[in-house]
């Protein structure tokens, strides 16, 4: 295993790069109406009107992570996604995760941060349950085992849906990215495949994992697409967004893609269709819906939310600003055209060589015109990252902001 990957596994450097989606099916008259035929009269440009830090949710993750009463629960992670369960609980999904115990300050070098020692376990994914705004328990981790030698799974977006189209039984479907150990510049792993896990409700038992898109035959890893960074539901369809790993090939921005699946079909590879640039098709190479590889595009991970008839996409900005700055795009359809980038903002970051990434909207926490968005924080340099993340545990936990969108002028 290359030294870069061994270091990656020690440090938990975090969800890297980006994601995309794909898959297949045939247009049948019995399927839901095509969202591209929607009346766009209720679609208006949107941009960020105002934002503020959400200290309450950020502090709840700090409280839970610093709780030293157990040695097998979450103390830090990235790749932050959430999904509301039918019984009202909120399930938080994370990629690389530190378990173990957190020690109160002062730490061994005399600083005033809560810290963890170098023996803290690092797992590739985890899930934490929240009830009535309070984090309660970490499910046995990793929730999704490695699919093979030198491979791992990162969970991304999830939704509750019928077990099959028209079924009265509900299950939880979780999109997974499979990555394989590789050498530089693939220190976060080579994108390999998109999978979908089915979990039973309410006990959250993993029943099955199916592969929906294998990318191993795409020779250029920077052109491989992984799906599931974000989901949007509309008109009986689940739209699944994803991206390529263009940033690993030193392009300023990566490209975004979209697939769609009828409600209840996420776990059926044959039910997937993806946008090829001119229409929805099965078993075709997906066509980018956003990104020119320079000024426009997406960064490591992004999120899409529907506001009335408008789709709003949040991502880290292109180029060097992508280490600190969140920007947005808008469209009247999941396939675009996407307009922007629009007004951006720079959320607060702790001092030091740190970066922000993976902006994700959590509709379950918003309301009254508010959107709650999380962003992950990590030490910028891979060298010495483990020591930095253990010295100050707050460096590897999500932070939250509250946004209000306004019509763009």
C-alpha cells in the first residue's frame, strides 16, 4: 500500500475531491412526468441574502464529541450528511471518523484545546442518531464494511423511500462512494464505483449493498463520476447529483452531473437514468450539467436544494477561493442551464492552516425561510495532519450556518 495511503488512513484527512452519479432505465409512459417539462413560471433567480453562524448545532456536535463516557463513539468526522427517519429521529452520516475518547484541556503541549491521543481509532464511515436536537448514540462503526482489499466506502446522501415502487413498506437508502487506494495525486483514493445500501426501519440494519455504477473502465480517474453528493425529490423522481475528480488533475473546478430514479427505485440499478447532455438515457456516458473547468464548476462536494420552482446549488468556489468560500448557482431544472456563480460568503474558520469543504444543506433543520448548511473543516496539509487533528479535536468536526435566500437582481 503506498505511503500516501497509509498516511491517509492514519490522519483521517477527510472526504476528498468529488462526486457524481449515473445509471439506467427506459422512458415509460407509466413513469412520473419529466421535470424538464415543468412550467418554470415559479422559477426565479435566487442568491444568498444573509447568513449567520449557527452556534447551537455546532455546539451540540462539540458536546457529543467531547463526551468521554464511552470509547466507541464519534469524536470527529467529515462528509456530513443527514436524513430524517419516519419516527422523527435524525440520522447523521459521516465518512472518515475518529472514535475513542477525548481528553479535557490542557493537552500534553500545554494548549487549551480538548485533545485525543494518537491511538484513537479511525474508521471509514459512521452514523450518529439525533433525537429532538440532541445527539444520542453512534451506531456500531464502521456501518458499511470495506468492499475489498485497499478499498473503502464513504456514505453520502440518503433518503427514506418505498422498498419498491408502490410498496407500502419504507426503507432507508444510502448512496455510497467506493474508493481504492492509490498514489499521488490520488491520496484520497481513486474513484471506483457508486453503490446503494438498503437499511431496514426502524432498526437501521444493513440488508444489502448493490453497485449501480462501476467506473473502473474509465481510464482517466479524473473523468470518473461518482453519484450521491446530494438528492432532490420532485414529481415522483429522485434526482441524484454527482461529480468527477477534476480537481485531482489540477483543474480549478470539477464538473457536476445528474441522474434520476423513480421513487422506490434507488436500490435497483436498472431503474437509473442519467442526463447525457441532450436527454435521459440508460447505460450512457453522463454529460456534465455544470462546469467549464475554469471559472464555473463544483468543488469536492456540493449540495442542491429546491426552493419553490428554483434549484439552488451550493459549492466551494473555484480555484484557491475554494478553500474558504462558499458560492451558489441556480437553475429551473436539475439539468440546467445553471446560472452563476452568484453571491458568495466566507464562513468562519478556526486559526491555523485549515480549509473548509463539503457544504451541505440540511432541509430537516430549516424552516420559515431559513436554510441550515454545514461545512467540514480540516487541516490543510496532509503532512502532520494526524497530530494537528488530535491536538485540537474541533478541527475535524462540522460547523453550521443559517442562510436566507433572496431573489437575485
